[in-house]
């Protein structure tokens, strides 16, 4: 039988983290663990208020389904994901945490790092960005100067976006990608994109609100910058819908339901000619280690969660000037340092 445990964590940010959707000073998350014999695998699902995801609700669902989960005979994480998909339908965040834990456990039992179990080679790994949340131009520049990095993700979505970016560009020559988090109207985006191009922006994530497919098609036609879907591509059934309006997709494990569906999304994106980014939602080293192991499949990487936090609950994932360094140990290669809630 599987041993199911979970851990409720609430990690503080170094700086208040602001996007177009709001500000937070801490990131609550649920860590799940699945044990079998002498092995234990870990997964993570952050609580996100604008998706109405709370740790408490995930725990309630987990306890309700504990007997069925613990009775499951884990022989293949892909099959386990399908089991969870039917056991807790629509609960992608919780499914992701359990799916990641199953891949960690399975890979440890195979005595191989996860990327090797997936048939990947640790090569052609993109640099991860460092994210700067929305703030005054002066404070955003201060954050950049305090954290020299080879590539930045800048959160925008307000009227003074160009002024912010001009201030940043005056203080760093590093490549910059923009994430508007659905913050612009079509007219604002069409006006801003040429200016962003002049300022050396490399790509723009989710310029328009989710669902504005026709407007995105038109925007793509007039944009010289690559446009990546984030909120518009939560789950695998939305990949094809994004092909006409975007140049790439940003896959979030928590939104799609874990590593298992993310692999299918990557395969479909490639078939449609879309570029691939895998992003985080402020996870600790547990969730971001899972992202790192799929990095060989990506064009862009956004795995900076632990860099933005004051504390962590695992060791084994390191960063060196944009390079993500895994430990090489079996599974995710992490050692969890927290204590179980249940």
C-alpha cells in the first residue's frame, strides 16, 4: 500500500509579489508525499486565490480520497494520473501534487533521476529567468540591481508600463521577457508591442484576457515579438485553440494536472509548431525541481520560485546565474526538510 502524507507550508517572499491579479507576501502550498517500501516521493501544489484554490480545500479532498489512493498499486505514473483524473475530477492542482509525487517515487524505485526515466538527456537546458513583480519603477530597478541575472521576467499590466521598462532598460542590458497576466486591452497591446520591441523585449506572455481568441489572432499578425499563452492554455484541451493566436505556450503543472498531461501538451505543441515554456507558480524547490527535469524539452524556462522566497522546504535544487542545477540523485533529486501535517 502507498503511504500518503501531506504538509501545509506558507513561505514568505523576499519582496511583496505583485502582478496584475494582486499582491501577496506569502505563498501557501500543499506538499504531498507518497511512500512505498524505503522510498518516498514528493509533489507540490500552491494555493492560488484567483483560481479559488486553497490548501484547506485540497486537504479536505485528500482526506476524503485517502483510502482509495493508499490502496492503489503504483506501477506506472501515467496510469496513476488517469486514476486520479477520475477519482478527483477537475482538481488539477491536487492531481498535480500527487502526480509529481508518483513520478518522484517511481523514478527513485528505478534508481534514476526523473529526466532519465523520461528518456531525456541533460543538455540544451535554457536559462531560467528571475521575476520582478510590479512596483514603482524605482523599486523594480532596485530589485534588479540587488539580483544580477542573465534574463528577467518583468510583470506588467498598468498604465505606466513603458516608463517602467525604460527605467529597467537604463539599468540592465540583460534580455527581458514581459508577462502582462491578461492586463492589457487589444488597443493597449497593439500600441505597446512596437515600443517593447525597441526596448529589447524577447517575448510577451498573455497580453490579453483569456478567451479573446479572435483578438489574439489579430494581435499575432501585427506583432514582431513572440506571444506566449499562459492563462489561455491551462489544460491540454486548450493547446490547439492557442495555435492561431500565439507563438508558444507556458505550461504550468498545477493548472494542467501534473507532469503526465504536461508531457502530452509538449508533444501536441511541437506538432502544431508552437514553442514551449514551462513555468512556476511560486513553488518551492519541490515543485521547481519537477519543472527542472522537463527543461530539456523546453525553449524557455521559468523555474525561479525558490529564488523569490525567503525560505525553502527542500534541498537539492541549485541556481547559478540562470543555470538550474539538479542534484543527480534518483527521482526529483531533492531532500524534503519539512514536517508532516498529517
